[in-house]
C-alpha cells in the first residue's frame, strides 16, 4: 500500500437540502486540497439527510433519490475529485434502474471513475432496500479500499469479508451516536438544549460526545474492527441535529493496530487529517489473524440459526 493522507469529516446536514449539503462538501474538499489530502470521507446520506427519511413516503423518497454515476450529485463529486486530485466519498439515496431505492455511498476518484456501495443492513425506511454485494476496489492512488455503511460495520463478518477481499483502508461513513434505544448498553439520547447551547456551554455537549453516548460507545468496538483485520479505518459521522436526535460526530482515523491517529469531539462541523503509513498493514496483528484462519471450521457462519430477524424489527427492539 502507498502512503496517503486521509481526512474524515463530520458535519451537520440539512434534511432534504442537497445544494446546501453539497456546498459543505465543496468547502471541506477545498480545505483538504490545501492540506494535500489524497482521500476525504463524508458521512452516510450527508447529501440528502438521513434520519428524517423514515417519515417520507415512497413518492417523496423517489423525488429525493438520484441515479448513481449518471445523476447530478455523482457527476458533481466526480468532477470535484478530478479537480482536486482526490478520492471523495459521500452518501445519498440512490434510485436504481429497476426502481429500487438504496442507501448508497459514492466514491469518486481523481481519474474520473467512481464506485458505489449499497448499505447491506438498511433500516431507516421500509421503502429502502438493503444491498447484497461487498464493495472493494483499487484506487489510482495505490491503495485498495473497502466501503461499509454505518450498521454494516457493527457485524464483524462484514469487515472480515472486506479485509479478505484485500481492503487496506476501510471507508466507514456513519450517522450514529446519540441514538434512541431501549437497550441500556447502547448510546442514548442527548438533550437538544445541550446542542443549542453549545456556543455558551461547549463543555456540556463535548462531555456527552466523549461519553457513553458517543466516543465511549465507539471505543468498545470500532478500533477492534481495524485491529482484528489489519486495516486502516476512516470513520466519518454526522454531527448535531438529525431529525429528533443529536449525532455525536467523533470523526476519527484508526491505524491497522487499532490506534487512533486523529480524532475530534468538537460540537460542530470539523475535519481530522492523518498520514497513513502503508508499511503498517502487512506486519499488523490483524493480517496475521487473516493468515491463521481455518476456513474449514467456519461453515456455521453461513448457516441459518432460526434467530435471524429483519433489521427494521431488530432496531425497534434496541
């Protein structure tokens, strides 16, 4: 893997306002270009907005959705990537040729090409389908990337399969933290007033972002995804108001040994940058784990247990 400079962005999107959200993408991309960044990640569904999607009817979602690659947002991202000589990832709602809708992440590369990942575990709307393919590809900048969107990363099998396909850098866009849940061991809501008062009392909201509803929860599993698979992990997340929840940001970059290279708990739009030393991948513990696998023992992983549930009903129980 070539050495690259990566950036992870957190920003507060405006629900349904693609032009305003794209303006933030342009702003951060320009800042990153001045810092000689090779790869920049923006959050899940940051172009369209995310949590409000659950309120929309199928016709309303169809109006918001776009085709990928030929659609206006994809074309704009591809032009931006070419202009800055940078790989740029951002999320939206995709309208597929067969009429299906997907939570999709577009990765535009500096050679004018692009790839997409359709979220494997979609649950925000009954009208949005789950994808069925893993996304791993070579970039013109000399690294092999994989993409998993938000909940995709929570299932260890998804990250392992992505690593087995040769990914060296995992692009992990999210909209998480501060989520409503019935499970006392998961996150929890953040009071809206703390966000609204962030200028006058930044310490109160930053304590929440660093605590069990944000960073504290992430630290229980996110570095392990990088460590156990010997890959860099770029975590980009929403921050601030996302319909009736407050996202916690915590944008960070993690190395193949599970160490945090850069992070922020700022209560606002922000970007973190780190240099990725490609020589760390091959000797990492996670890469040794991949070589030590005894694949003949793992058939039960692909068998139904009878305990499987649809993601939408599962999230209601959380």
